[in-house]
C-alpha cells in the first residue's frame, strides 16, 4: 500500500535510516569491545546492552526500509475541491468547529493543527468534498464529521514543513 510523502518527508525518512545504520555500526563495535569481557550475557551486561541496541536498530531499519519501499512522493495541488494533502479543511466534529491542515505520511503537529492523512480523522476526511459527512471512531465513540470548507494549499502548509524539516533545503 503506498504511503505518500512530500519530498522533505522522504528526505527525512532517508536521513533517519542512515542514522539508524550508523547506530547499528556503533553497536557492532560495542559488541566486539564487550566480548573481550566474555560471551555470557548474564555475566556481561555490557554485551547484553550492545546486542539489544543492535537488534533494536536492525528492526527499526527494516521497518523504515519497508516504508521507503512503499513511498510515493506527492506534489501539492494549488487548487482543490477535495480534501487532499496540503489543503486546510474546516470541519464540524462532535458539534465543534475545527481547522486542520492535512499533512503527508509522518507529518503531524496536531497541537498546531497539522494532521497526517494517515491519522483517524485524516483517513475519514481525505478525498471528501464540502458538505460531505464522514464517520470516525474517537476514544471508542463514533463521531460524525462534516466538511464545511476546503482551502487550497498556502504558505501555512510550507510553514508546517519548515518546522518539521528545519534543515531541508
């Protein structure tokens, strides 16, 4: 199943993988050093810690590479009549008016109004139009969302991306 990323998001994912590979290499060196004090993990806690760190890094690398394999870079549409990545949407949820900007995979600053299309609300409203209703489970409660307004991508989305990827060019 494809996972949609902005170029900056994909670059961030690739940097994360590279960082984890470096961590794993460091763990391998720590394992070699710890083995000088014996191969018994019970009697040699340094070995146990180093082996565990290597395993955790390896698992995370595999997870991230799987995500990378399914990654699709998206371009943000300037005008949109549907809720899509980069748009800002005004909704009525559980009787309360809220405004969210829809981010790509792994792009979320929910306290500031940026939600990923992968989160429950994002999944419920993506590709919807003004006036559409969507249902979502929030804290074991079915909630109805009404799409009130869809705003095209603006500088607001770029400001969110600048916060998420401060070193991106």
